[in-house]
C-alpha cells in the first residue's frame, strides 16, 4: 500500500520547486533561488550558476521569496519588489540587490527567486479555493485578458473579470475555458498539498498553455460549518447543503489522471 505524502508549501520559491515535478494541470517555469546568506558570501558564483542555465539566455524576472511573505496566518502578496526583463550579470546583480532591499528585515534565510520572463501572455490572474473574506466554499478567479502578468496582483488593470464557483456541486459548468482550467488546477493543488484553502497566481499564453506562478496557503476565516471541500466540484450553484458529509483527502494520482487524461 502506497502512503501519500503531501507536498509541503514553504516560501514562494520552495513551493514552486516542490510542486514542479508533480503538477500536471499547469506548467511551472524553470527556476533558481538562493538565500540572502549565500548572496552575501558568493554573489558572483551564484549569478554565474544562474546564467549558465539553458533558460537564462533571454529576459529574466527576479522575484521576491521572503520568509514572511506567504504563510497560513497571513499573506504579504505584492508587498515586496519583483523586477522583470533583466539580462546579463550586471543587470541581474542590481535586480537581486533591489529585491532583497525591499524586505522588511534582512533575515539571512530570506530568498530571491529567478525565472525566465514568460512571453506571449494573453490572460493572467489570481484564484482562491474559498472566498477569502468569509471562508465560504466558493472558488474565486479574478483575471484580466491582456499581456500584463501583474494586472490583478498590482492593481494596474481596471477591466478585470471575476468568476465564482461553488466548491460542492459536480454538475456546474465554468463560464469560460480558462476559468474551468484554473478550477482544475486548484483541485490538483489541493490534492497534492492536502490543503483546502489555497491562493494561486497564474497566466495563460496565446498557445493555450497554463502556467502557475505561485501557490500559497490562504489565510481566511473558517466557514460557519468547517469541512473538507472537494475542489473539483466548482461552478455556479445554489447554496451548499448543511451539514455536508466530511470528505477524506484524495491521493495526488487522482488529480494527475484527471488533468492528463
């Protein structure tokens, strides 16, 4: 009998690195990350190692990955600096210094995450597996259909779209194909991590590829009747029946078959 071990979420960089080999409903861009402790002792070597990667020849994005940024008790989403479209040793060095300087403290365990800049984006947004303000069992997708990957997270786009999906009704239909795919991704991530309350960032490119930029615990109030929510049950639906049955976590293999099949 195989024992299922959930993927442990950590910093932004650690979570993406751990999820990358297992997620099938989306792609995670290749990445490199290091701590402030390592950066202070060997910055040149670290940048050389990054720039030697086959994916590092084009534009890069330097992203925050602070210890205090993502946790089950609170999120600092958008608080720290991330810098896009950087190339070469000198620009990368400057960007890393700026991102580290944006943190509230200079804890030696704080990290910086470096990835290739995603091109050809046509839509991006954030999604949560429950209502972040109430904890109610509704998957929420907030997205914008343009090339800016920070349109939602940075508040830079006025033409945003919002989709709610009841997390308990198997017969509902998503309003768009993108929303349906994001619901499936939320379900897979809940299966992989064993966590019901998740907050993710995503983007879709013109060829239809879905990318996961971030996955973190969602700090939200518990619903009036706490329970395990099956994330794959999503859509617009009548109010949830109370009290619903408690559902056991599913193995990650179930989600992988669903997304790859």
